[in-house]
């Protein structure tokens, strides 16, 4: 058989292989998209539930919440923030009185982005709770930012004035200081930096204490503790 004949004989086989791979890739792609779209509502609902639980955890005494965004020079309540719009959550007690803000914030850690939610009471200039929402910090070390009870507990009455400072474990002596984590200093300081940066970003956007947006009852469905 000549080289030309051999080439003709193998070309259809090569073409079939390419077509088979292309079809298989298309089917796989469609399947992945279908699975993603079918599970997206569940994923979205789970994230919303986890966020609500975190809000009630970082703001003790809160039983209701609403989303708040900064628009046209003021903080206003919205049923649903726009995509990528900065948002904070107002927390309210059983008497519908304002308790504090739950502030989402994120920034680089040692390994990757750390996303947190912290409770803030503007009248006292205090952080009153912190919850890590997302982290890929080193297991056994950086993950102590949410596993170390002493570190997490250090955010329950922490002054933001002039700013929060992470100090060597056991040396905390001021209201704005928090003990860092031995062996995970970088991750611990990252959490502190993230909160400080978020506080600066929202300073000037939050209304004076006592002038916070009232709870809009029509927007509280699904935003109560236990739901």
C-alpha cells in the first residue's frame, strides 16, 4: 500500500475520533450546566440561611434583620441588593429596636481570600462578634481563625478606636487589642486588617447612632431568627 493510500485509509478514522471527542465534550458540558442550574437554587438558599444564622450569631439579642445599602447619600433598606453592591445588615430585637450592624468583609489571608461577618454596635464603637464565612487557610494553623475559641471570643467586645490591633498572645492590655494566634499570626492579623479596612470604608456612610434605618416590616419575611 502506498503512503497516499495509507493516509486515505486513516483519515476517516481520525475524523471519527475527533467527532466522537467533540460530541462527548458537548454532552459533558451540557450535563455540567444542567447539574449546576438544577442545584443553584439549593446552593443559593443554603447560603442565605447560613448568612442569616451568622447575623444572629455576631449580633447577640437580634431576632430580625434587613439588608441595608448606601444609595444617594444615605443608608436605606432594600429587599435585595444589586449584584456586587456593598451591603450591611441591620439587626433588630423583639421590640424592633436597632441593635447593631452585621458587616460582611473580605480580604487576602495567608492562603486565599478570607470572608467574614462581624457585628458592630456604633453607639459603643464596638465589634461584638465575628464569624468566618469562607476560608482556605492552612488546616491545623490558619483555620484556627474560626476554630480557636479564645480568638473568636476576643471579638465579643472589641473597640474599633483608633483601630483594632492584634498583639502577641497573652499581652492584650487595651480595649482595642486582641490576642493573635500562636502559629497562625498572619491569618489572625489578616482578620483584624479586614475588619479595620471595612470599618474605614463604611465610616461616613453609616448614620449617627440613634438615626439608623427603622425595620421595614414588609421585608422581614424569612429574616427572623429560626427561619
